[in-house]
C-alpha cells in the first residue's frame, strides 16, 4: 500500500514497479491491509472492507462488508480503521478521535488538536457478511500506528505488555502538515478494553513529528 497517497498497489520480489489492481468500483482512501486465510483484505476510510484473491493481478476484488450499510458506523465518522487477525478471527479496530476546531485551540497548551478517546473492536464474519462487537481479545495486546498492525501474547510480568489492551501511536498524518496547530505527533498511549478507557499516555510534551523518523513499533517475528 502506498502510504502517502493511501491507494492500493502491489509488488512482488524481482519486479521493478508497483502494480495497481483493476477494480470496477471506487476505492477511497485506504487505511490498512491484512493477509488472512489466503486472501488480502483492505479497509478504506468509509469502512468498506475489500477482499483480493491471492492472484491479485488477475482476480477482481470485491467488497465483502460495508460497515456503514451494516449500521455499525454513521456516514460522517471521525477516526481511523485497522485490520488485524487475532486468534484466527479478522477484526476491525475503529479508533475514535476528539477533533477540535482551530478557534477552540488554546495556544498555551500543546495537546489540543485531536486525542484518541476510545476504540471499538468489530469481528467480521466473512462467510455471511455479519459483524459483532468484541470487548475481549483475551491474553493479547494489539499494536497500531504508521507501520503494520499486529498483536502479541501479553506477559503478566512488569516488563511485559498488558493483556486485552491496544497500544497506539500517532498516525494522523493529515494533521502533521498544519503549521501552527498543536498536538502533532503526541497522541500515543494504551487503551484498556477491560476498563473501556485510556489507562496511560506515553507522551504529553510539546508537539513534534518527523517524517524521516516517525514513531513506529518494532515487530518481532519467530524466535528472533
């Protein structure tokens, strides 16, 4: 996925260019992708979940679930969407933001443009197109941000991550280029699904963000 334009494109090792899929419907601003049960899935900013066969170039993608049509979302909704496999289930995370207008910003504070206020977790049934709310992901912790969305088994010791929690960093790049606005790059913390609230914020200093070295999670693969 092209991060700067939020359009879909695919690349295989050995190829010298990206390939755009051919579709017969409009693909809006794509927010996340996921490989699940042999197929690629993507979700756009309107809550449409699309499926692509393993042979992406030859196959025709299709919309498998529209969260607005399902009544899960309003047509005008603030926030972002993420796709992730957890315990053999495909989940959508809906990140809700509190957005403030320019005239609401207090220039003496550095945290008044947007905040993550809560998360919704939605399980997708790809067989019949149904959806349901999820309030418990068990002994797992989900990590979201500018890089890939992933989950890990939580550890109960003091050095581990908390179970049934979402760890998030600031990925609202559409706000990072607004000169003079506060809050850029600082919306990072932990959301507890058990408690239904944010339980920790990682950073509450002045606004800061760098496209060269943005905050990202480091994902471990295998036993490395």
